[in-house]
C-alpha cells in the first residue's frame, strides 16, 4: 500500500496503518540512530520513543515533506533530549509526575489477540521469548504472564504509555519472526 494512504489512515487512528508505517520505517530510523549513538540499546530506545512521538503527533505531519525525513527529525530531537536528560541526571534525579498524569488513560483488559498468545503452547513459547532482548522479554512477561494493563506496565517501567505500546508491538513482531523461523 502506498505510504501516503497509510499516513492518511494513521491520521484517522487506524492501528494497522501505524503498524505498517512502523514496519516500513523501523530499520531506517534504527540504523540512523545506531550510527549516531553507536549503542544498540540507546538506538532502540530512541527509535521506540520516535515512533511513539510520531504516532502521537501524526496529525501535525506536513505531507510536503518526506515521512522518513519527518521521522529522522523527531529521532534527532529525541536523541538530544536523551543526552540532556543523561547530563541533568548526573546532578539531580528528576521525577516527572505530570508526565505520568498525561498517560493515565489506558485499556486495562487483554485483547482477544492477547488471550490467544497466552493460550499457545507455553513451554515452546517461553523458549522463543528467551531469544528476545531482555527489555522485550520483560514487557511480554508483564503483559501476558502477569496480565498487567498497558498503564500498569508503564508505571512499573516508569516509561510513557506510548513507549510501552510500541515496545510491545515490536516485541510481538520479533517474537512472530522467531516463531516463523522455527
């Protein structure tokens, strides 16, 4: 499907369109940030945060510019924010209650897809999950085995709700790829 159509659908809240855009642009944004940070974890965190911000602000996207250029601009800003945050935490530990309040609304019940995943062959599934990076293992564990809501996971990890959703989306995609290969 054409990118412009996906963007229009995403602007209307179409989750499948968001997923398609994430899949299409993930490697480009991640690769860019990996070169910039020279750190896989930071590059992945920045990429997750980038897509989270992009999806929150997709209504403000100007189609006169390339979508990947817009995403890279967001990624650069997220990286700068991360650097500032790291610099400031050297001096002061900052808690941001307002940030938590902004993400107070979340769905609290597992979806049908969530229930299907938990019903699958557990021992085999656990082996596949162990192949994921630790932070992906953690969100899968919290969501599907401890049955936490997205909001509870966000609070537990002290991360914005949108980051949790993107991490889970990415974790499920990677898990599906592992299962497909086996």
